[in-house]
C-alpha cells in the first residue's frame, strides 16, 4: 500500500456504518460509482474482501470487521489534526450535525440557531429534529439529544435537563364538554397521542400514565402534529411544558393532578468531544437551556 489514500478508509467507514452504497455516497458527497471504485481499490490493495454485497446492502466480512477499529483510529487522528493544526479550534468553523427529538429541536433549538451563527459565522449547523434513534457510532449526528440515556459505549453522556409534561386541551374542545375536576372525569374524553407500535422511546408512552383507557381521536409519531391537532380541538394531549406553555390556545387540564417528568440527555462520541466546533455547540446548547430552565418546569 505504498500509495495509500485516506479517502479509501473514509469510504470504507461510510459504507460500514450505513450498510448502503448510495447512502454512504450521499454522506460523502461523491458519486456512488466513485465510491464503489474506492472500495474495490482498497480491497485489491489489502488483498481481502471487506464486504459481502447483496441487493439489500453491504455486510462486513470478518476481514472488514477487523479493519473498522483501525479505520476509526485513523479517522480520530485525522479529525484531531484538522481541528488543531488547521485552526478549527480557534475559529470554530465547519459543520456540526445535531440529532434531537422534534419538539426540542423544532421549538427550542431551531429559533436559537441564528444566535449561534452570529457567534460563529464559519459554523454550519445541521439540525435533524425527529423522533428517531441517532447512532453516534454510525455518525448519524455529531451531537445527540435524546429522552433515553444511551447505552454504554465510547460516548460522553450527561443529563441536559429534566422537563415536565402536563395535560392540555383547546378551549374549543373543553367548552363543549362537562367540567373536568378529577381523574375520573377523563373517562369518555378524546385524546391525541403517539402511535404505540411506532414509539421509539418508552419514555414517550405518557398517555398510559394519565388516561390508560382513553380513546384517541388522533395518533401521530410527530409531536408537532399532535400539538397542531390539539390546538384545533381534536382532543386532550400530554405535552412538554416548554412547548405547550407558550401556546395561548391551550389550557392546562387538572393542573394539580397531572404532571410527569422526563429527562433530556446530551451525548457526543468520544472521538468528537474535543473538537472546537463540537465543544462550542455543546456549550451553546447548555447555556441556552440553563437560561430558559424555568420554562421546562411547571409551577
């Protein structure tokens, strides 16, 4: 391997993490035929087959699995060199992708990104706000915020904040029904909630703790869709305080009886935790959450 090319290892890692040639090509912003040639060249240089190809994707062979750890170490050193020698640590430049639940990402982070951009003009933020599991090992994101504490691994994990949830409804819904004074009065009411068999995190199965026998008028995997339906009078919904308390069209139901608490966790892969741009974004998120912490709790 006298003329070894780091791009070959980057290509190898991208396919190993995604399992799909087209997905890896999109992440690397190269043509899939170029990516295929790189892998073929790497296999030829190593005299080893790294992947078993099939119509469903690429699966690592035993030789390929052995190469992953080596490639990731080279990647870590390359990233660190670019950050320190290239001046990224000082200028905070480059791209940082944040994976976040859609409620926190859309309602809390998104409006604040402009401030972060003003602080670091050379920084590009990619915000993926979705109810999904983001894999740091596969580099789905550089920073992940989740409602479940991630399993052990080469990760830097810390609690971001605890937040409260309560039961809310629109006046248009409540005005046409009998007053709700106790939990027993919830019987016969309609609710907006998550789709049970599509729930990614068990922590979000909150309706069962409030009205386990309640009938749902709408089930959605998207929290923003739940909010919009609740505002339109589709039924009552358990919503995070940081999202619902700012909506003038919502009324809190049974405020002294219904209050749940969940946590947000912030996770970074250990290989990326020391990068200047990643540290800057983590610090910004923490500062913004600390400044607005009162909005995450209910009185």
